[in-house]
């Protein structure tokens, strides 16, 4: 009995298309000869299309994408110096619109230091943690505004919106994850000493849910202090649960300490299954190196491991992860003569998952 | 002709009193035999006093403190597990209240990697930058609220308030500083692709002021990407200008990469001179090691160098900085047998500034 998974692919801008092609190659390879078939529909979205047509994500696009079982996204965002793209028009109109419309309330971002990967930290230790970032609230809701704009009396506000409904569901997800992981630890990161209303909601929610998970050890860190611990002793973390903005900041930092954002995968997940979840590398579109086969597709490939796991294909997911790990270890021992191209890395990992 | 400087000292909680005593020792030593006399009034404020009396900062306290020429603060904040202190009641009622009441719109936080100080980064390079953090706006304004609190329908909002007036004055300060520093570079850090209203105000203000400073090279980084650069290549930064919350996060990270928050000094400055400015180490009250002479007073001592400079005593400021630098270099070459106590470090630096 074969299963067809309808996958929406959004290669996007810059290096997006290059890394997505390698990720699809690996997905193909890991399912080859098995019962699962990926039926891929490509959506041409991003800065390129916006510049050409003025459209970012139409209702028709959104409806078509929603009809899929999952989404793989490369990266979106054009030339940062292009004034027509200022204010994150593509990021908000495409990436954030998808996260909000498809209720991706869990933004899952695992961090691991792989043996042999050079970290900027002299002694990172055995780093293996997951950030569970809230994806549909906080200062990302777009509830800002400005008055007397452009005058010396301008006032520009941004509102961070946090609800018991929104916080509780992501906190529960984080506790479930902490229960399943060997270390059973959960750290709430917030800024409760300044953002007292949202901070109190997050803290009370964690306290209440913690009572149902006696096996999970819970602690709390202010976001500023958390950056110190991430640099000084990242191995102390297991599951971090945090809001949308703090999660954005901490996961880039986590990517950096673990040896580069080229390895950081993420899932934008709707755990209820009401909408398709979306998987993407944490990195951006890097227009400066686009089209040159210089991008590392590893983060995109690791994102397919999260995708496979989410779709109930844990064995395939593990095969992808193992192939990536083996490839990464090989990088450390290989002679440093000559970097591999984007597709050479994809080919190597694809070959490893099929063998 | 002698000059008397009225200094308000707020040792605060935890390790605050220990580090402030060393800082005062050094201030004393550096002015000894000269024309400047520090007349120090101590204010007993913090968690200890709040627990005893219920007062945090009365109108009378504020008035008395305002009558001084400058303020030296150690650290405030009690036992984080004490439920009576939840929600940052001391931090907000004392530290933030002073910053807002005394219009400390520039929060100045220099970062330097001193030769011989072990950094968690394997290769930090020649790090020497200053974060100019806005101190009176952003999500620190306390304009949040919650509805249906404690019910499943709770909604908790936080408002980040940003004004042209508030942004422009701190941006100008940052450009002035960048012009004086040898590298002449300024980086705006924000999240303009998500926080579009405040981000646009910050970006437009930097663009406008930049036109008056043609010698300063300006760039922009999103706050998430800035954490990557701070870890991967911190030597690229010169002056960073950013909002209150991003500045809070980035300066703790900066402290960590430069070899520990024990060296990070800061000034809460009212450049107009309308109110006394306040100098404090970036670190917290560390109640776990309080009273044991384990705290490093270096950040508090370096804060007095900022204080001296602010008060128009640049030579004394340089003498303190040099003495600290020499002491730090000595640490690297000294035998590792036995850590020095808080007062031993203070004594050594005080001796060096007087000689
Ligand atoms: C592109 C941007 C809007 C996005 C975010 O802030 O969430 C990105 O930084 C990320 O982390 O996925
Ligand atoms: C104690 C806290 C309110 C404060 C802040 O957030 O500004 C501290 O972290 C700092 O950086 O001085």
C-alpha cells in the first residue's frame, strides 16, 4: 500500500532554490523503493516574483498551498539594499503570512554541535538542545502603528500580544518534548522583570503545566542572561521554550555557536494537523552568494528530517539525520583542499541515505 | 581651587556592596592629592530595604539622589526565588525608575577583549566596540496590561513606545561617539523586517543623521543576525546603536564573549546634564556568591572610569582604565594558585592608580 505525500515546495530567493533542490534530492533518495511517494508542487514565490508581478502571496496561492500535506521552504528575501523591499515586505507578506495563516504555533529549532564541526566557541561541550519558539503571537502580530509619521513628533508603537490560549499550547508542546528527551529539562526564557504582563502569563503558564510533568525539571532565565549561558555553557540546555521574538534571537545565536547557521534546521509546526506544517533552514536567502553553488544545503536537508518525522516517517528521518552526521564527520577528516559545491554535498548525502 | 563632587552611592543587594566599596576605594585613590574631592552619600536601597520597610524608592529618596552630581550603583535584586520579589519589582521600582526619572537616555556599554583574558570564543580578535543602548523608551516604558487575567481567556500586551525625539537624541549621541573613535563605524541593530513602525523610525532617523556625519560609515543588522556576528566576528563592530530591549540582550552577549560579565561596565547617561548620570556594572546582584568576597569588582571599577570621563576628568579616567588593564594582564601571567578576593583586586588596582 503506497502513500502519496503532497509536498508544496517554495524555493524562494537567493540561495533558496539551490538548497531546496538538494533537500528534494535527499527526500527522493530516502523514499526510493519504499511505500512513500512525494508528489512535489513548486510555488514560485519571493522577491523575484514580487518584483516581476507585484504579488507576494495571493489568496489563490495560499489556498493551493494549504491543500498540501507539508511545505518545504528555502529562503525568502531579496537584495537588502533594494528600497522597494524595505521593511521586510517579502518576509512578512510571505513567510510570516504563512506561519500565521497556517497556525504554525510551534517553531521548532534543534541545535547540536556535531563532532568535527568547528564552533566559534573554544569548548562548546556536548550541545544538544531544542528551542521551542512560539510562532503566532508576541511582537510578530503586526499590531503596531505610528502617529505624526515623518515629523519631529512621530511616535511609533509596537504591540506584543500574548494570550493564555497561545502560550499554553506551545508550553504544553515543549513539556511533551522535554518528557520524551533523555535529559527531561525545560528552561523558560523571557524578560519577566521588565515585560511584566506577558512575562507573568508565560511564568504562570509554565508553573501550571509543570505540575502535570513532575519528571521534567524546570528553570527560568532572563533573555539577556540566556545569551551568556548559550555562549559560556550551552550544553546545560535541553528544551528552551520562549516567545516569538526571543526565540528568533536565541536561535540565530544557537546556530552560530553550533558551528554555523548552515546547519540549523527548523519546523513551523501546527501540531493539531489542521494545516500543513512548513520546514525551512534558519538561514536567509544570502543574495551575495546566490547561484554560485556555494551555499551549504545541510540545513535544508536537516529540515527534511524534521519534515519526515512530522509526517510519521521516523525511520526515514533517522536515515537522513545519520547520513548528514556521517557527511559532517567526513568534512572534518577530509583534506581541506577544495570546498564541495552545493550539489556535491547534496549528492553525497543522497547517496548515503539510499545505500 | 578644589572641586567637590557629590556622589550618590547605591550599593544595593547581593554582591553590590562589595564591588561598590572597591570602586569607591579606587575613586578615592585616583583623586588623592589632587584638586577633586568626592563627597559620597550612601543610599541603602534594594531588596533588603524593601523587605524590611516596604519602600523601594520614595519621592524623598529620588529628590535626595537628584541633588548629586553623579550616581554609582552596585547591583539590585534579591533572591530570584522569593515570591515577594517576582516580576522584577526591585529592578523596575529602583533601577528603571532612576533611569526614567533622571532621563538616562544613553545607556553606554563598552566591550573590549583584554589581552590575556580568556574568552569563550576561540578567536575573538581585536574586540573593541561600544553599544549605545537607548534607555528611556521601547518595551521598557511599562505600557503593558492584561485582560481576563488568570482565566483561559487572558490576553497580556506589552507596548514598545518609540518617539522621533527619543530616537534622534540617542542616535546623535552614537554618531558623535563614532566620529570621535578611530574606526568611524556605526551599526544600527533593529528588527525592521518585523517591527516595521519602530524599525522604520529608527532606520529613517539613522539615515537622516548620517547625512551630517559623512565620515562615519553606517550599516544595519537585524538583531538576530547581530548575535551571529557578535559570536563569529565581534571585531567588526565599532559603535552599535540600538533600542532598549535589543541593547539589553546584546550587551549581556557582548559581556560574555569578552571574557565575562565581571568586566562589563556601563553608564546610564543624561548627556544634557539636566540630571545626574548613573554608573553601574552590567552584572546583577548574584545573591548566590554575595558576602563571600568572591565577586570581581572590575566591572564596578571600570564603571568609575566612565564616571570620571563623564565628569570631565579624562586623565583620572585613563589612569583607572590603565590600572585595570595592567591588573587584568597580570592575571593572565600570574600563577593560577589561588583566586584573589574582591578587596584584594580593589587594593591592587587602587595601589596602581595612586602610584
Ligand atoms: C525573516 C524573518 C521575518 C524571520 C523571523 O524573524 O522569524 C527569520 O529571522 C526567522 O527566524 O525565521
Ligand atoms: C535588571 C534589569 C531591569 C536591567 C535591564 O533589563 O535593563 C539589566 O538587565 C540591565 O541590563 O541593566
